[in-house]
């Protein structure tokens, strides 16, 4: 009978490798500990410990409050405020406009935001919509562009032509004195003989020797100028008269409103944080003039674009001159895009900047304007 087989003990093939790795890790930790202890013992105490400050009741601490750094022109942003909201200086100073006011909404919440609640359609800084005054219907007649004063192609228009002098009717002569209208004393007329005078006319008893003598009587009512016909038996030729233009609200312009679902901490009329700036007032008037000019170009060329937009970038200098006009993005037709560029270029130069505007923004500023066709 054979003896049972013996089973040898099984060993992991990497046991020797694990033991060597364990000893390597222990040696590395010991070396790091010895190195740190050596540095701590070798270096002087002045480099290891900072001198302790003895704080007691007689210690005086000096604290200096530094003024915040002024914002750069690139950090400043124009917003359009509510002209009917009360004027109040806000805490933030990175937004400017033509009036100072603090952000406010009709509704408030426990977690307020910096922007008022406006149910708009885009990421804009406009909280209220401007209104266009509808001009009354024009009577039938002949119309021509309105002449404006000024030189060149600026905002004041072209040069006026020579003005024709208005003829003034001569003054009517005074009536003949009564003594010259008397009848002759005899049938043969007055002769060289003396005639007894009759009753004299009424005169002042004590006339003033220095009293002025009124020789001419000024004309009271000017004689209206009579228009002559054209010789064909018709009415006088009608003169061209300027066509009425739509007028914008002097405070606000038209554009897409802000899309904000938050509320502010203050309850009141709709308002947005902004500080007053001369350039804010200048920029608001600039946009109003630019929009009025854009409407005139649209009325003249009559583009058929709808649901399109044109974004234009340009640089305006301190002397009011516009340069480097460039179309950044356009979804409109070519004529509608050219109209937007023409609305900016035709009215240059604009009003020069003030010294305060130059001090804050420098000698020029780059602006981006978006035109939306509805």
C-alpha cells in the first residue's frame, strides 16, 4: 500500500519584491526625518523663528486706509437710466449715464440682485423703451428737404443759399394840411394885395420851442407780398416746404430691453445703478441723434429687411470726428448694412468733448452700436 502524497507549501512569486520595497520606503522616511532634524539644528534661531510681538495695552497700531484704484475707461460701461426716477448716487461706479440713480424695482425679494426686474429679450442695459412722436398727416403740396445751417457735412447741415431781400412798401405820404385845402378868396385867385385873414385854425397857446416836429409817420402794418402768377392763367407757383420728420423722445432711445428675472433691494420706480458723467450725457445725445439719422436713411431708401441686425464698431475722437467705421456682424442685406454705416459717417463731426471727458476717457473712445430691423 502506497503512502499518501505530500503537498508542498505555496509561496507568492513576488514576496521577495514586496519585502525589498517595504525596506526601501522605511529607509526613505528615515532619511527625510534625519535631513529635517539636521536643518533645524544647523540653522540659527533668527531664521527659524519670527520675533514675537509684545501686545499690551500700551501698544499702538497704525492702520492706513488706501483709496481704491480708479477704474480704467475699459471698465466703465454706459447704461440708460430712467429719467423719471429720483436722483441718488449708487455704491458701484463702473456704470455711468446722464443721471445718477440707484437700482430699484416695484418688487423686492430676500435674495436681491444688482439689476432691476425687466421682462426683456436680450442681454442689454436698457430698462425702458423710448417713444417716437407720430407726426400729423401732411397736407397736399410740394415738399423738399429742410435746409440746415452750418458748413460741410456735419450735424448742422450744408451752407445756406443767398437770401432774397423782401421788398418793403414805401410809407404813405401824410395828408395835406387843412390850410392848403382852403378855397380861393376870390374867383380870380389870390393876388398881391393884402386880404384880411379869417378865423385862424386851432393852435396851442404856449407851444414848446424844443418840441420835435413829426415829419414822417411810421408804417403800422406791413404790406403783404403779392405772389405773381406764371402767366398761364393759373395760381401762383407753390413754394417747396420742408417735410415733417418723426421726433424722438429727448431722454430715451428705442431698442431691445434687458432680460432680468431678479429684483433689487430697494422698492420704487424702475431704475438701474449708474453715476452721472458728462460723457454719459454726451453719449445719450449722440445715440439719439444717431437713431434719428438712421430713421431718415430708412425712410429714404426703404429697405425690406426684417428680423435682422447690424453691429458696427467705430472710434470717436475728442474733437467729435468719427473714424475706423467697421461692420463686425450683419444679418441684413447690403443696402441695409450701408444705411447703418451712413447714419454714423454722414453726421461726423459731432460736438467736441469737454475737458472733464478728456481727463476721464482720454482723447478717443471705441464704441459698438447695434442696429435692429424689426
